[in-house]
């Protein structure tokens, strides 16, 4: 009679779900030295290294899978989970004591999102969208930017980590867009919860524009052009 012990080792879980208190990402581990009786590896989230309070990840990994890297879907609520555990399973039963890795919840988002409209026409937008990168930025690949209304959104662009600015070109239609939303994105998942800034459409139009020609010669004009400055002129630099 031979008592075979086959336990996975070197577990490393990287959380790539960038929402707070949610998990999803990659789990890497090594096979046991003796896999003669192993058919599969079974994954769970648990409340302890022992596997107590476990909940299935619904992933079974066949033995001899190369590489031993498993992608776990996002939006798994943290709850009381503290570890991810891996059990070996034979054709007869699942082992009693798993290998375990501690869960580290990575969270990242855009901070201090700001959009200042410098397109001075009513109903049109243009200017820089700016923010600061916050949280566990080592797992952030880029930021995804949308203009958003109550029931729809339109994609504006993606910006790599470290840039923290996205130019919105002038003459962008204001339409019904209410907010700028920015989502952090890892190599696998876009965060579920954005950071937002309200859209304010700047309008700076002249009024009372007049010109009186004071040159008495035909085909020649001379005189003063006068106008009333717009009430909103914070972003006006000159008139032409």
C-alpha cells in the first residue's frame, strides 16, 4: 500500500478586477511532484487556508495543463473570502487539505476628473479631459473614456497609464451628453464603476456688432467695429 500526497504549490493570484471589494484575475500555480493519481485541479474562494467557507470558482483544470495559469471571471464579491485555494482531485475523490494563496484586492480609478469646454459655440464641445491616476496603478493598463447620457454612451478614446489627459477635439456635438465617464482598465477587465465629471457647455458669442463706414471714397472702407463682449468670457483670449 502506498500513501500518495499530491498538493499544488507556488500559488500566485493577481487581482485584475479594479473595483473595490471585487475579485477577478489570474491564478498561477505549480503541479505537485507526484501527479500519477491526479486528474484535475479544482479552484475555490475560501475564508481560510484550510478551505473553510469555500465557494466554487467553477473552474476545473486538467492535469498536465501548460502553462498552469487560470483566468478567473471578474465581479466576484469579496464578502468574507480571504484566500483562493486549489485542491487536487483523483478519479476517486478530492483531497482534504488544499494549497492556498492570500487574496489581495486591487483597486484603481481616475481621480479628480475635469473637463473644461473651450469650444465657445453653443451646442459644441472641445477641450482637455484631465484626471489623476489613483489606487493600485501597477495593474492598470489604460483608461477608457466615454460621454454619457441617461441611457446611452459614446466612446471617446483610451489613454495609457501615466498620460492623464485626453483632448476632445472642437465642434464635438453637445447633443444630450451629461457627463464624462472614465473607467480604469487592467490587461483583462474594465472597471464597473467610473469616475465622472458633469459636462458644462461654454457659450461666448458677441452681440450688438456694428460697423459704420467713415471713408467717403467708393470701394474703400474705414471705421470702427464695435461689439458687446459675451457675458461668459473666462476662456476668451482674443477676437478676430
